[in-house]
């Protein structure tokens, strides 16, 4: 059982590598800089890594970078894609690596008949962003596709990168007859394995590091352990196909603060919303398809608490 994980040093991919090793897989893991201990030490230390983890250098923007790495693999988990909030050139820093990277990886996969299936880490960003989509009472499911024009107008550049990447992935998969399944998580939290701070954990850090206000926004949340479990089931369950929305719960930021206040009555938490507009509405995301894969959901309160504990342990939280 030989599989490849791209972007292995990332938050989600580190957990994916861990679970794959636990399940007895041999893993070819790609990283941008194999000589940077911050990106690799936590992977090398995973149980089973000495025997069954092999690190390779690859970059999303280099054509052919993944060609020889995916050779001989039964499956490929393509997780690498920039998830950053600070950038100067969204086209170069977000959209190109996401879209070209996905095309690069899939083109390499198309050349290797041993690959049974590709699991793509897409996002709810590619599902839930169209005009009047996130309205009160809406129930979003796998049939929804974000509208690139709406996303472009809104200047949600990360959302655009994921929307365009998934769109072109389906096109290439169809062209080359690749069996591809996508996992579409909302904001992913849970304990960090890697020593660096990833963007979705930073969203939680922003609540607990002394901010006076919270943003007027409503987001979906899911635990990283459920996300990686879904990836592996999507590979292992023969009948799995298409897209899988992965959202445990959708809450307004005011609710996140409320839960944090119950968990940590003694820390300073934001007292009020940053604007006085009506709160962004709560919508629903269907769990049916993902549950049919066998995925269970860790409750948001548990994930939130373990994220905060992890941020404290790693000294990102200043309390
Ligand atoms: P991280 O930032 O922790 O991981 C992103 C990974 O992508 C890193 O390993 C990074 O490598 C790699 N990467 C970025 N640019 C390049 C490049 N040019 N070449 C090679 N590798 C590159 O984020 P997450 O773990 O959160 O994200 C992983 C995936 O999950 C992404 O596809 C993201 O869009 C998706 N996702 C994440 C969600 C979340 O809330 N966290 C929600 C929904 C989807 P390096 O370490 O070298 O920077």
C-alpha cells in the first residue's frame, strides 16, 4: 500500500501522514524544503516514519515536479495549496500555485496507471460562494459550486484559488480518465502537529490573544482528525465518488466567543462585534454524503478546546 501526500508538512497533511502510517501505509511525502527541520522534523518523528515515510522535494509551480514521485503509487492525496491571508499579488501567490499545482499533480498522475484514485483536498470555498448562497435557512450540499465571477467581484482571492483549482481538476480528471474524489472541508481546527502556525488555527488565536472585537462573520468548522479520516475513507471505499462537504457546524463568531467564555472564564475575550450590522446568517451544510463514507464528527466544542490547548502548548497563545 504505497501512497503519495503532497504538501506533507502542512497542518492537515501532517495529520494525514500520521493516520496513513498508523494504518500501515508506506507514504511518499512531498515538501518544498526537505532540509528545513521546521517542515520535516515532526513528520520524521511520527510512529512508523523510520520504516515507511519517504520525503521528496517538490514544488507546485515546477512542471513535472511530481512525475517520478507518484510512480508506483496506488493513490495520491493532493493537499498542497497555499492557505495564506497576507499576500501582495494574489494571482502569483494564491491562484497560480493552486491551479497550476493541481494541474501539475494530476498530469503526473495521468501517466501512472498504478494510481487507483486521487483524493483532492478541495474546500467549502469551492462550494458555498455564489450570490445569495449563505442565507438563513439555506442547506448547502455537494451539488453547489462557487461562482468564480461572484468570488472575483468580492475579491475573495483564496476562495477563488480553491474554486478554480477544483474546477480545473475535474476537467483534467475527466480528460485523462482519472478516478478523483474531493474532500471539501470548512475551516479546519484541532491540535497542531507541526511547529508553525497555520491559517485556520490563527483564526482561533485571533479570538484569544486579546482582541477587543470579533468580526461579523459566520463560518463552518470541522476537526482535522475527521478531515483526514474522510480523505482515507475516500480512497479506501471503492464506491466513493464526487465531492464531500465536511462541516460539523456553522456558527457566527459571537457563538465561538460564547463557547470560549464558558471554557475559559478567566481570559480576555472580545466583548463586541466589530460592526453594528445584523449578524451574518447561519446556514446549514448537509452531512449526508460524508456520513455515508463512514465519517463521524468530533463536536465543535471539543475541537475548539483542543485547538486552544495546542496553541497554548506551542506558545502561540499568550495566556
Ligand atoms: P498549511 O498552510 O498548513 O499547508 C499548506 C501546504 O501547501 C504546505 O505544506 C505548503 O508547503 C504547501 N504549499 C503551498 N504552496 C506550495 C507550493 N508552491 N509548492 C509546494 N507546496 C506548497 O494549510 P492547511 O493544512 O490548512 O491546508 C492544506 C489544504 O487544505 C490546502 O489545499 C487548503 O486549501 C485546504 N483546506 C484547508 C482548510 C483549513 O481550514 N485549514 C479548509 C479547507 C481546505 P510549505 O509548508 O512549504 O509552505
